[in-house]
C-alpha cells in the first residue's frame, strides 16, 4: 500500500506547484508524503478539464482530497458552496486547510478525517479521484459508505484508470443500484458520473 494512505512519519518538506483549473490560476502548497505532491496528477487533471463545476454550489464532498486541488478549485468556482475535504492522511488535511485559506475559503472548507464527518450530512455532489490501490474490498467499502450520503438528485463524479478497473467498477456500481454513466474517456482514464437509483429500462 502506498505511503500516502497514512499520515507520514519524518519531517515535512513543503513546496509549491501551479495549475490552471476552470480558468483560474492556482498555486498549491504540497509536501512529501501526500499523493502526487510534485504536480496535479493526470487523472484529476482530466476530470477537472472534462467536467464543469456545479452551477449552484451547495454542499460538496472531496473524497480523498490529498493536498486539496479539487477542494480549492470547487471553492473558487462555486463561491456559495461548503465543502468537506476528507482524507485519512493528516498531513494532506493540513495542506488542504492551508490551501483553502490561501484562496479565502477557510470558512467554507472543512478538512477532516472520515471519522470527523457528520453522518447525517447529505451532499449535493461528491468529487473524487478514489484510492483504487487500496484494493477492491476496501474501495467497495469506501464507496458504499459515502455514496449513500448523496442528496436526492445529487451525483458523484469520479475518475478511474481503465487499466485499474474503471469498467468493472462501473458495472459493480450499477449492480449496487446506482446509475453510472461514462462522461468521457481520455488518455487511459474514465470519468464516471454516479447517481442514486437504478438505470431507466
């Protein structure tokens, strides 16, 4: 299991990276011991390039937030939104909080561990580059924990590598009673939209 799925030991070495998301130039603080600390990872970039941010903001969840690029992009593009940024890596959560503060969104972003999330909250949208490499059983458990927290009419947007089982994951989601649509496929990645409810026959 890759090291960024737990809070790393040892000293933190911070750096800055830059990325353009939804027409905004961003400078992110990253550090060793978090996912894709040297750049905006290709899968997340494809998802953000191909899918527009929600028009109405609302209550949003960034599942597996890392240092917070999705959270920050959503907070800037959707200034009326509130966002829960969830990760198990406490270094990543600290970076997300700092990055949200840098764009003036600290009052709308909660960087929290899964245990700190309010179980009764319902999300209008969930955005995620899910941690596929934790293994299929753990991934399924993760999704079955969070997808039921979608509000009525809500959706989840996820990006998954084709070679990491995107198509089989889409089939599994359908088997669980969700509507799963492939929004786009690019450079070996699938962007999936998942909504509550069985497919229309």
